[in-house]
């Protein structure tokens, strides 16, 4: 197993799996469409991959990238990489080729591991990068000595003994990149231990061997964070593949899923499917985690009515430990009814400090909007791969400046009001895009929306809304403005409303507002 200089066995990813395999050997650790994997199966498979990588003579800390859809080997490969003392780099399966190349070139990966679905992409990557990149293909049965099968067949079953420094690079996680190229956040081995401690301190329920966690989102993102706590408790992770709402309902019932994480789009589709099939068996669910994007209050209320008081909201980000703040299930209700606090993302997690700062880096007055700044163990050690200037920009005075804007109510609950870069200044007034989007989403004629600022000779910026209409609806600018005026000030209401078929999103599902703005200005120009 991989050994930390100052940590006992089981405190990091590779060691954790070895510890869990020793404790829960024959219990099912992972359920995939084709088979169940016991803890000992995952241990042996990751050991073989780790030993195969070591046999290639790669120095400790070498970056190894993985490009796979959600699958058993999307779990096994990172464990193997970590056990070999190498640095894991996750590539998002939804990224386009230029985006994959940007990340590979930035991190200087020496090895790329791909599943069969990405063999053609790997060929293009290798042509672009050159012979210095070794491609290992999972699913290649040609007998190529550098295929995954050939490498692991010749490798030992036992965990390798590799010593790594606490400050060494354990993985590089790339952010979503909504306004530019993704930036690589460096996770040290010590940070992973801090992350695990934070996960368990944040839990208000007893995760155990009878639990089954359903992974609907990419394991390369927030869903993957839930793997490790489950393994430390002998629980089971269920990975059905890409999200399909009908299949999800069946999996929840058949696999007796107890917890899962959903983004707003998934939650909306689940609620729609349950409206059509109200007898679907959801009785096994005891915790429904949600977050990663703003969730409309009406959707949360509908989920509370359908699932009961099992909702748990989390606020977090790639750059920091997760979660940063939590709205626990009991905080969703007030005297048995949905609480107004469902629009918040709760209070800070046990190991996290949260404050709001103004442009002068000083705390804002009570009740005012400010930039959300965070502090936790190791926050001063946040590193960006090849981007030291970002560290100086974002870490100041012991705080990490998130770029998110928020307010804190009298009881200490945090409300996200938008991103710093999304704030619109119209006629000298600050308009927060998220506040306008929340007003728009409360209109039954609006299925989805995004709000941006457009250049205006009269106002400096004008508020523009891009709307995906609900089925059978065709909202007009007048109707949308009239609806918004019942909820927000007139200067915040969209001056322009454009109905679109869909909103452009990146691989993490975040709306690309820069692309919306640029496309509109290219076609119509400024006011």
C-alpha cells in the first residue's frame, strides 16, 4: 500500500482501500451493470494496476491521466495510480479534444489511460502530443504488451510499498472553466486526509454497511468525493453509467439505494418522472444530497413533498475541501412546512470558517452582500498547477477568495447571490444574475434560464435573459417583465428576453454565459 510519512494505514485513498479490503473483504463494494465487485476484488485489481505502473519505471509524482466513462475501472484506475505514488489527473469524458489537450499539456501527463469508448480520441491525442505520451487502453484484447490487460496480467496481486511525502502531489483536479481554460488544483496527500476528516465531521447520519450510494454524475466531479467515505464504512457504491431518469428510478428500487447526489437538472427530471409514475418505490432513500448549482425554491418544495425531510444541500468547490457549508434535512422545515431557509446553502461545516469581504478585503456590514471567503485546515497551501499568480490573487490574509457573492442572515445562514463576474451594473445599481434567475424560474412558462449583462449606451449594462420555454409555452418579454416585477425591483427585471432552444454548457453542466453574450452581440450588436 501507499504509505504517508506521518499517517497511519487507511488515511489516504490507496491505503484506505487496502484497509477496507482487510476489514470488509467479501462484502460488495461496487455494483456496476455487468457485475458486482467485492472489496477484495477492487483491492487486487488496483494492486495489479499499481504494480504495472511501477514496472514502467515512472518516478513518484508522475502525472497519469484517465479518460473513461463511469465504470468499475474509473474507480480502480485512480486507486492504482495513487498506490503507485503517482499523481492522478481526471479528464472529463464530455470535454472536446482541444480541451483534453489543454489539460494534458498543462499537467505534463506522461501516461493516458482510456477505455474502449475513447480509443479514437486517444489516437488523435497521441498524434497531437507525440511519442512522449504513453497510452494504455482498457478493453484492448489485441495482445499489445502495453494494453491494460497485458500489463495487469503480468503484475503482482499484492499492494506495493511506496512512501510519499505529505506535501507530494496526490492528484490534480481541473476546474470547470466557464470563463476560460480550466485551472489545475493540486491536491497533496495531506489535503486528502483533511478532506476525509471534513467529510465525516459533516455527516449527521450513521453511514454503514447496509448503505448503498448511487452515483449519477461523473465520478471525476462531486459524485466521486462520496466514494471514499462509503468505503471506510464498508458500504456499497452503485455506478449505473450515464444518467437516464427511467433507469435511475429502477436502480433506486432494485438496489435499495439509501443516498445519492443530484444536480438541479437531475432533480427536475426525477420529479417529472415521479409525477408520471407516483407509485415508483423510493422508500429506501434516507438522504438526498443536492447542490453544485442554484436549485429553485419551488423545486426543493416539490422534492420535500415527494421524498420527505431527507434533503441535504451542500456548497463546495474544487479549490477547497468539501463541503464548505451544509443545510441539514431538519433545517429544510419550519413547523412541518418548507422553511424560507431552503434558499440558503446552510451554515459552515464543522472545520470551515466563512466570512463576507468587500473590495477592500475587509468584512462587509451585517446583511450586506460580499465576496464569500473561506478558511480551513491547509487553506494557505492551496496550489494551482503552473499558475502561481492565481495563488497570490485568491489567497490573502489567511482567506481563500471564492469569487462567489453571498449574504448571511441574522441566524448565520449563507445565501449565494451569484458570481463576482456575473454581477451586472445597470444605471449605477448592482444586479445579481442569480437573483433574477430565481425570479424567472418561479414562472411556470420558464423551464431554464440564464441572465447576463449586455453593453448599453444608456445604462452601462442592461439585464438580458435567455430562456428555455417550458413545453407548450412561448413567454413574451412583457409577460416575463410583469412576472419579475412582482418579485424583484424594476431595475433588476430583464430589459431583453430571448427564447432559445437550449443553453450552452460546459462538461460540468455549468452555463457558458460568455458564449451566450458573445453570440448575441455578434448577431445583434450592443444597444
